[in-house]
């Protein structure tokens, strides 16, 4: 079944790969980003281009999100899917991290996720229900040096998923978090190409190294493609077993 899916952070990184994978599977994707672009640095096959609708705005601006959702619904029809992918990662020693920076990470990763869910709620209710996929991280259950803000923000995302899943289940809305580990994208491939980094990750990740972004995209596309009405409120980790390794 084809869905109309609103995707944040769609222009680069994992978001761009998710957009293409959803379009390949027949879905229409509202590609929301600050630049108002679809996949920016990936080739878009001609047959997929009509299924990628660019929408401009910042996830921290609730009014812009509301407007973009309305535009997407006008162009594509009822919205039955949301992917909250946009995010911010800043590493900083906790004793010296400016509170403004901590707040920015929380605002982008957690508050904006909640805001998009709020703005999407009436669309999903009007459509008779739908699926929200929130992008988390395996850091949500770890203590990671210099990552207090990021870890806290992703733990908040998982908590939001649980709360909204319970609160909105009666409306036919399911909410799931996908928690990736180290994933190679166009944004970090140069860093991950370092022999030192590769060796470190090979030693830490039981499966031997980082995953490719298309694995995250295929998981999310599968969640939208399968009829799984009992799956809600959970975090699905895609981290090669790193988060449970000792």
C-alpha cells in the first residue's frame, strides 16, 4: 500500500537515503528540510522524482512545519506516515558545554520531534491512523563521554515514542523509534575512512564495523510496508550489537 510520508531532514545523510528508499517502494515523500530540497547529493532516478515533494522549513519552527504538512496534504493527499529524522549531534565535555548549546541539541532532537508529532496528529487522525517513526540512537541507553546532550536528547525521543504510542493508540496511530549505531553517510564517510577509526569500530562493534545508511532506510521502509498493528512504543536498535556488547 502506497503512503504519503512526511520526512524531516530529507536533503542529506540518512534522511536522503530514506527518501529514495521510500520512493522506490511506491510511497510519496514530503521532503522537509531547511533548503527545501529532496536528496541533495544522491542521484534521483527520473521515475522517482515525482514521488519526492520538496518542502522548505526548519523543524524548530512549529508554524513552518504546520504549513509544510498542509502543503504536502494538498499536493499528495491524506498523510499516513511521519519520519522524524532531522537531528543535531554536538560532542563537548560536560563541564564546559554552554547551556545554550545543550538546549539547542535538546530543542532540535527532542522538542522538534514532539512538535512535528503534534502538528501531524490531526492529519493522521483525519486519515484514520498511521505510523510515526522517530529517529533515536543506541546512545540513548549508554553513558558516552562528551555526549551528555546528545544522549539525553535521544533518551527523550524514546520516552516520547512510548508516551505517544500509549496516548494515541486508540486513534490508530502507532509510534516507533529506530535507534541506529554507527552508520556511514555522505556526512561522515571521510571520518569513518580513517584506519584508526575503522580499527576502533571493528573492535567495538560485534558485527565488525559501521553499517551503510541504506540498511536504516530499508528497516524504516519495511515498517511502513508491513501490516504490524501490534508493534508500537518500541525502540528497534540497528547497531550491530554494540549497545549490548561487554
